[in-house]
């Protein structure tokens, strides 16, 4: 277990692979921790330095008082990159992690070689939806949103197999105030004006059955960013790196080759 104090928060992270290897950093979704990427990593090329971390208020990272902002969470990611002495990082962000990645590219672009926006967008939902979710959680706890969240996260076949059950438990065991603080960050985040200014190599990964950030929403974001491209994975939901890790790794590896990272 590794921890680093960054911007006043103690962040938990995992650091795998050769210290001198090209770095890839992963930011996970709302309601998950760094284990989101476990099934993916074995399918990636050897020689990469693979950094995963729990954003503040999630997993084993510190739950500081909220609300959070996407800019604050992006500064956390930048602080961890600097703590590790890294540059030219390819940042892979899923859902809220994709918002973090976009803000990171805007605020600390000198640290990045490329950006993958996975199952995310320049704006995710509207503030009313997020505030409604916060009210529900405060009244009834995270377990009250578990079943509906699994429907957005995973395909019917994956849920029917029972494979989604551990992910529902992971969601329901997140720190409640940390989850709420991240909901508030998403509610306030709108990167549509900033998106056209993203000039670094960039790839978007969408999923056919994503109930949180549908393909059409991701395509709208891609239209804002010159030269970007959306890869659509078939038959999977909001967390395609869990349902189809080998196919996800194929897309990511192709992007890493394009930017000279492997």
C-alpha cells in the first residue's frame, strides 16, 4: 500500500511496473476504487509504469470535507504525478475520472502526453439529477441507489451472471460523504467551453449499453475537440474495463502506440 499527502489529502495509490517505464495513470469512476482496473492490467503491454489511485473521498484515500470540485480533483491528480516525479503521462479517466482528466489537461497539460476519456463527457447530466441523488443518499444511504446503479454500469447478461454483485457491494461501502462530495463536483462541472482547447493526443472510449454516459453524449463531446475519435465497445455498459478488459486493453494499447508510449 502506498500513500501520499497531496493538496491536504492523503491519497492511496498503487504503482506497478518498472520505475523508468512510460507512465499510464488511471482515475476510476464514482463509487469505485482503484480495483476497477484489476482485470485490465494483465492485458496491457509489458514495460509500462501503471499508476492507479483512489480519489479523495473514495476507497482508502482520505475523506476530506466537501463539496469537492473537478478542478480540486484534477489538482490532486497533478500533485500525485509530481509527487512521483513523472512527466509525459498518459491519463486514462473513466466517468468522473474522465472529467478529472479533461480538467487536468486544461490546468496541468505540461504533465501529459495523451488523454483517454472513457465513458465520460465534457458535462455529465444536469445539476438537478445529481442534487436529487444526494438527497436520496442522505436520507436512505448508498444501498438505496445500488440496484439502479448496477443497471447503468453493466449489461443485462453481466448482471444476470451475478458478476455485478461485488461491484454493488463496493459502491455501497464507499464513504458516504466522499461520494456525495464527488456528486457535487460532477453537478457543478461543465467543461464544454474548455474542451475545444484540448490539443493533446486524445481518444474517447464509449460503450453501447452505457446507461450513465450514452454514446450520443460522448459523440457530442468529441465534436467539441478537433481531431478526437470515439471508439464504441459493443455489448457492455458504463464500466467496459470490467466487462471486457481484453477488448478495452486493445483500444488503449492502440492509442499508446499512436502516441509513442509503447
